C-alpha cells in the first residue's frame, strides 16, 4: 500500500519498527519509548522539510488542478490536487 500511495496519491507512508519483537510485553513498552523517543521526535520535526503550498495561475491567481510539479534531479513528479 505504501508504494501505491506514493506513486498514485503523492502520499509518503512509512512503517517504523522499534524492536525485533512484533508483540513486546507491556512491561517493556516504556523502555522501548525511552530508547526511541528522541529519534521519533526528530523525525516528526523533519516532516515539514520540502516544498508545500498551492499551484496557482500566474495571471489570475486561480488554483490549478492536476498541475505537474517537476524538480530537476528528482525522478518523481508530483501532481497537484484539486
């Protein structure tokens, strides 16, 4: 689903695995949080790096639907929504 959403919906999803144990005991959850807290918070802070906004017509200022945004050196174009 992650690949599909990235290619077709311009949505970047991730899965974080904090332990090799799929179902850690409840007694270990606090330690898992403490082990990964700082890394998770730094990751969350990085969410807003990049370009965001609206694609608008240069003359009228009206929003442009389905406009393709191309960045040199990046092989994945983004298509604006409605």
